[in-house]
C-alpha cells in the first residue's frame, strides 16, 4: 500500500475514533485578559476555546473533555499567537500540547525592546522585527478539589501541580557578531535554542465571597537545559500570593505579589540566581464570555 493511502487510512480511523468519543455538542467560550505589573509590564490576551465532552460516567470520568484553545497576545513591544490542545482523561489530570509564535520591536518611549540578541556578557542589542520566536510545549497537570469529597460552599481546598517541557527557538539568532547567538523575547531573559522546564504548585481555598479564592503559588524554572555554553540557567523559584476578586460571573480581578530568586541583568539580559526577595506586584483583569 502506498504511503499516502496508509496516511489516509490512519486519518480515517482517527476521525471515526474521535467521532465515537464525542458524546455531546461542543461548547465554546472566550476571554479577554489585561495584565499589568510594577516591572513594568502590560499585556492584552484574547482567547477562544472549543470544549468537546467525551463519553464517561462517575466522579472520575464524568467530566472528560478535550479543549482546543487559540489566542492572541499583544504588549507594547511584542505580538504573538498561540494554540493549545488540552485533554482531561480523568477529573484529576490534564495533558496538554501547544505552541506559540511571535515577533517584537522597540518602544523607545519606555526604553523597552521586544527582541534582543546577546552573548551573556556584553549589552544585548536590539533585533527589532528581524526574526520569529517560536515555542512548542507539552505538559501534565494533576489537580484535586476537596469539595468533590465533602460538598459544600466552604469545603473547597484546591491542589494543583503542573509540569511542562518546552523547546524555544529564534530564526535570526546569529548576527554580524558571531558570539551574539543567544536571544530574548518579551523580556523573558537570554535564551539559546533548546529545552526548558517549568513547574507550578498551587494550594488554594475557594470561598463564596467577592474574594472567591486565596492561594499560594510556587513556580520553578530551569532554562537552557544542556547548553554547552555559559547560558544554562540555574533553577530559579517564584512564589506568589494570589487573591482573586469575582465582581460578576464574567469579570474577575487577580492580584499577585511575587517574590523570586531570579535575577535578569539589565544590560546583558543574562539570567542568574539571587537571594530570595521581592520581584513585582502583578494584576490581571479577566472578562469571560
């Protein structure tokens, strides 16, 4: 059998399999998020989600679904698009795959650059609109809500952990200065093409009040894994205290003071460790529809 016929047969079988899994009509939702911080940072994210319920019964399998998400992110110095597919095979787990592409430019009024190249030692140089940043990622989340066992308005303690591996690259990493083969996108610190790890740990309490959640979030980062140069970043940790205000069913405000062991040099953009201390105050206003 020719290769294209095999591919068509496999695709046909997959389509039949998906057709047997989807139990109900899909549902859709959208959101617009405005994020700002004392860093300073400012970003607008718009996203749209299609949710496909899957056959399942009982407390572990009754809410099985596949979510397909698409989004657009805009800051004063960057623009990016992203897409994610999230599978919830059981109530306590999520498996996700996704990607992002974007580019950046300078905002001279604020002295901020969305795309830079550097060598980790000398000052990083602007690379405005000269290349495309791309990221592919895969992650697994485990989550649990005590209200599933003890139903009640005041019995919801949420536990969640998420672990992600991602590969990041930039198309125009080399310049007239050969050593400037590392790059930075969206003020995220100096990177080379390669693998990165991110971990999240959240413990929160949900309440039937306008402040409907209080939580502690710990984020861990290990970047430029296995690079042979001096760009490999030691493990850094962010700790945030989360307070979420639910003004309406559609409008939420999340406030997060953050502390960190992460230090990014202002000139070279090289990321290193520092003593645990203040990072920023961030706020996110979300409108869902």
